[in-house]
């Protein structure tokens, strides 16, 4: 084991099931994909792109930017501590993803 394992199996399953029900996950390698910048421009996400990776965002049913993942304060352990595993608190992650889903749904109306 390289880090202390998280025993919150129930929380992991809840988070996994939520993502499976409400998201279509697409990974675009912005740095190396020939059209990575085009994706940000065409979705309207370019103006929200902070410049750092990963940049996680949702789109509405028309493929237009709805919300970005804001992970500040969600990490279980922060760099600089002896155990710097950077996992997220699952309950907080679920709240952020719910907010992102709701933003995508609201922007369709």
C-alpha cells in the first residue's frame, strides 16, 4: 500500500452511482489533442478555463458550458503534510457534482 486506504466503501459507491446516472464523462487531453482548444471554444468554456489541468466542467444538452468543478477545500489531505494523498471527501464531492448537474439542467430552461 502506498497510502492509507479509505474505508468509506458506501460513500464511494454512492458517488460512483450518482456519476453513472447523471453524467457522460468525456476526457479530452487538452495539451496533446489536436482540437483541445477548439472544444473549450465551441462549448463556451474557454472564458472559464483557469489555465491549469485538469479542468473539469459540465455542459448542457446543447453542449454549452454550464459549470466548473471547484475542488478547493475538498481534499482529505493537503500537500505539505506527511501523508499528502490528495483524495476528496466524498460527501463534499457529491455536493459539488450535484451543483454542476443542477447548473447544466438549469441552463437548458
